[in-house]
């Protein structure tokens, strides 16, 4: 006996995955004072739209000093090749000194985005509430990475890693 499953990634799936990241952004705002609540809503709209289009490779936010991560949450988007648990959002590390650190939010587009024409990319960007500029993510500071959670929906998995100081 052979069984075949087909999974279609929908806007509902994109909203589900984005809600996990956005819940963490809200917690970050409450625990560390940044980003502002208004900008979290804009990040939510942007991430949902880009996930729905399947244009996101990675998403990261956190705090940096001298272009080095102090505290960061990094989400990698990819196909879910196996059954994985659907973790709860939250559980952000608390009590890290981010005084004098700058908040950052970094999005990495995937190959699907690169295959769009410049006009197609611009048309999508014009609908988004966030105007991103090209740049590089900060380097690692004095700390370490740990993988904490994974979220799945519609055959897509988002894995959360955290960079925290020693």
C-alpha cells in the first residue's frame, strides 16, 4: 500500500508562521523596550506577505553593539521534510543587558525572490509597510547560538535559533 500526501502552502499557513515570530517580537518589545508596538504591526504585515509569496529564507531581530550581536533571534524558513512538533512561541531569554545596544531587524530573501524581475520585486515592495535597505546582518559578538524551537505549517518549517551572550 502506498500513500501520497500533497501539501499546499496558503495565506493561512503564512499567517500562522508569522504569528509565531510576531509573538516573539511583542515579547521582545515588552522585555527590552524595542521595537515599538506600532512597528511590530508593520513587521507582521510584511512578514505575512513575504511568507505567503514564499520569498523568505531567514528573518532575524535583536540587539547589536559595534556591528556585533549582543542578543538575537534568528528564524530560518525551509521545507518541512518530516513531521515536527509545533512549538509555542515565547520563552525569550530575559535579563540580558542591552543598554547602549541598537535594535536591528534583518530579512534575507531566498532564491525565489531573486528569480523575480526588478519590476516584480518593486511591485511587491510597494505594497509592504516596511522599506528595507540592502545590508549585512551583524557578526557574532561574545556569545553562542542555540536552536530552541521549530514551527510548521503547510509543509514549511521555521526554526528559531537564539544568539545570547556567555
